[in-house]
């Protein structure tokens, strides 16, 4: 699969995810999600282990550290997504704020990973900030 297709699918999935989280938070106790997500994740993990037995042989201390770091950071992101919506944040403002994570990713990629920064990248970041300002201050 082309990376662009995968990125568009991710964008669509996250767009639907944010709407569903907002709807859930409006009517339900968000803590109900924790055991459901845990069980679903466990089922996916077991399926993964059964379908990819060489997984164990590929584990390294670095891969375990990175995987736990990713899980921890995603847990924080998911928790504060729920908090943002539970505290009454409008979806058309909260989600654009989330999308500014692009800026964080670009800075980290340029500074720590040596990726080039292009003029269109800088313009994209500027337009993202301008768009957010327009959404927040109406």
C-alpha cells in the first residue's frame, strides 16, 4: 500500500474517531471505555502473536522501550482527548488544536532526525496556525 493512501485512511479514521469520542463523552462515562479498549487491545495482541510467531525473536531492548514509550504517549493523548471533549470543548476547535501536533512532529523530525525543512513545510505550518486562530477567535 502506498504511504499516501495509508495517511489518508488514517486521516479519515481519526476524523470519525473524534466525532465518536465527542458523542460518547456527551452521553456516557468515559471510564467505561478503558476496560473495553483494554480487552480489544488484548485480543488484537493475541491475534498478532498467533499470526506472527517470529515476533518474539525480533524483540530488542530498544524495540520494547520504543513500544512502551509509544503506548504511554498514546495513552496520554487519548486521555486528554476525552478530557477536552468532556470539559465542553467544541469539536471544531479542539480537533484543529490537536492537528497542531504536526508542528511538533516537524520540529522533532528536523532537529533530531535530520529531515530537511522545505519552504512549503514552513508555509503549511504558518497556514495551520492561522487556521487555528480563525477557529478559536470567532
